[in-house]
């Protein structure tokens, strides 16, 4: 059976997307991508870039279901390349590539410390969109941030480029991830730059800190977590302890122990910097 394959840039309205999906005979499981794509469309970030919606001769959507659902969710009309008339078995060869990460995009732009910079920028944006806990949670697919959002933020706030170097030493010597301490340091500077710099410096070296100083207690706690191979397994717990230590430092309080109850019958609310 021969098929005529066509390729054309088409205007896809929400109504058109619904019609294409109604005739679809093979609906795949819908993922978090729909929300991410819809947000990008709403913000005007979606571009005609050559990626096609691919449709079989019998109307099956072989590639592009998430994009069509995002058009419906966002209510935005877009232009996109549409390829029609493919055979159904070609779906097996689609989506085998790897999506370009923010770190990849930053590298193409000539940025330095791309992996750390990408994680910090996305964390800062997640803090503002979804809350403090979401900003440092492992596995952040539930809190989407697009590459376009992140690069626009970097263009608007170029000083973000300095954060990876500013927290490099403390990340290494206090055994805390670049993402966590980078995002928190940024938030701390919004409250008091001098206090934030002192906190980071002493968390790095521990100089002249008396027993009971919350910064010293945090440093020792992070070391213990690392030695017990627990420090990298729960970023939310690590972030909560760091914020607790910051708040006690700012209030002039001692803290011989830092503890945050994450689960169980009476979990504690995630703290916010003061």
C-alpha cells in the first residue's frame, strides 16, 4: 500500500487540535510535558523550529500529542510543521534523541559553569513560581521551568553568572549541592548581603565559631550526613536545616542540634529564610 507523504507549515488552533486528537486511534499516556509546553505557549516562547507533528495515513498521531494537548490547555494558536501520510510503524523510530538541557543551551551561549548555573537559575525560578520547597526538591519534573524562561532570567539578571563561583568552595567543603546552596545564598542576599556573605564564608571554613553557633552546627551536621552517605539523598532535608541555621544565626540564637521532621504523623512546615 503506497502513501503520499506531505509536509507543510500549518496553523493549529485549539479547535484544530481537538479535531486531530478525536480522530487519533492511538493515545499515549499523557505526561508532565503538556503543562510545560502550555506554559511556554502562554508566555509566547513557543517558536516554529522545524519540529513536526507527525500523522499517519489513518489519522493516528505518531508524534505531537503533547503539543496538541498543550495548545488546547493554553488556548493559544501556533504555527508548526505537520507531516502527514506516514506509516504507523515509523513511530518506533521517533523520539529516540535526547532533549537539549538548559546546561546544553548555556554552553552553546558560551556561559561558564553551565551545570551549576543551570541548576541554580531553575531553582530560583521554581522558588518564585512554586515555592521554596519545590526549588530544591530532587526530581523537579512536577515544577517545570523552560529553557526560554531560564535564559530570559539570565539576560535580565546577569549577576546570576557569579553564583556558581561564589558558592563553589562552600559546596565542596560543607558537602552541600551547588543547587541548594546557590539558591539559598541568592535568597539570603535578598535579606542581607553582609549576613549572607558571612554565613557562606563561615560555613566554608568554620573559623572562630564557638560551640553552639548555628553555622558551626550546620557544618558538622552536613559533614555527618555526608559521612553516613545520606547528604545527597534528601535535598529537602538538607535545605531545611540550612534555612534553620540561617534563621537562628540572624536571630542571634545558639543551636547545638538542628532537626527538621519531614514525615510521620506531625511533619514540620518547610521553613522560610528570615
